[in-house]
């Protein structure tokens, strides 16, 4: 089926292209004095290329959506909600709450500046993207990230079923209450990493920051570096092989095993903190 093509036009009215299907929109602007909302609401099989989006809520309840070279400004709030089968490439998502309650999303080469991005999304692949966000991807599931560079706070809280590879995360309070997560070949910096998480594994990662990985269940570290990490693993069940010295470890629970070249201090001041700490020195 051939798509209808709309190009080189400007739209500012309410629901400008509401309910359209099998449509390609090329080099158009969504901006203007009418200040209309919901330009593409309840659309199907839509391709948008080279658009400037400066109005609110453009892509709600859409299915089969492909965006390429799209600029979403700070005024383009809550851009993609309740949509499925979405591809976003080489685009800027700079409005608050840019993605939420969506399903089966693929992102590549995007720049995200968006507090509260990605909440309750089910199935998202992200590659070669940068992000600046608070509460990034909260309560989402089935995440597959590669080469994603994130700065922010409170990221990946309450996520489930996720794999992160070759990523760089500078974000405090990350992975709280996360379940069934694997992080490989990545750099993770931030205070209070991964508290209350369950079945989280770090493989060949560098972890930096104070009081990481406390109150965890089923935690694994495989050949990881730990930099400036003090009071680590408090009340956690952990199996860890660490390749660098650790500043201090506090109250690893019975059944834990932690191997490191050296540990500055092992603190045991509660009953049940009998996890094994093995040191080469």
C-alpha cells in the first residue's frame, strides 16, 4: 500500500492529523499561534521525517510509528504516550515526559533531555543514544540497551528484565528495586547504587561511588572494578569477584562470598553478617 505524502507544510491547529493512517509526513513544522495539541493522536502506520515539533502531546495512541530526524523542543511535552511499534532514529527528544506507557520501542542515535522519560514502557531497545533525565525508565520492563550514555538521578528504578551493554551511567540512586537485570562491560557511577534490587548481575563493569549495592538479593559481580566504594554490600546476599581494592564492606549476610585483592575495612556489627570476604593481601 502506497502512503499518502504530506510535505513542506506547517500545522498549529488542534489534532491536525488526527486518526490518519498510511501517511508520510516530510519536512513539516508543528508550531504556531493556534497552539494546538495532539497532532497525530490515534494514528496508524505513520512515518515522520525531518519534522520540527513545538506543540504538546503529538503522538498519543499511535501504532506503527517511524520517526527520523525529528526535533522535539522543550515545549513538546509528553510527546509519545500509549503507543506501540515505534521506531525513533537520529532525533532529539527534549520535552518532559517524552515517552510513557508505550510498547515495543526501538531508538537509535537519539539525544534525550527529558525528566521522567520512559515510565512503564514494555519492550524498548536503545542503541547509541545520549540521555539526561531524572527517574529515567522507571517501572519499565524488557529493556535492551547498548552504548547508551546517561547522566541524571534516580534512574532505572523498579525495572524488570533488562540487559545493558557497553553503557556509561552517571546517575545516583540507580537500579533501586530492579529485578532480573544484567549489566555488561559498562561504567556505572553514582551514590547508593542498586539498593533493594533482586537478581542483578554486573559483568566486567567499573562501579564508582559510595555505599553501593545494599539490601540486595541474588546479587552477582563478575570481574568488576570498584572505585571509591565504601560501606558496600550492607545486608546483601552477594557473590562477587572484584579486581580492585574496596574501601570498606559492611555486614554482608550469611551465604555471601566476596573476593577482592584488598579491603580497607570489613565491618560486622549485626547478627548474621557472616558473609565470607576473601582477600589476596
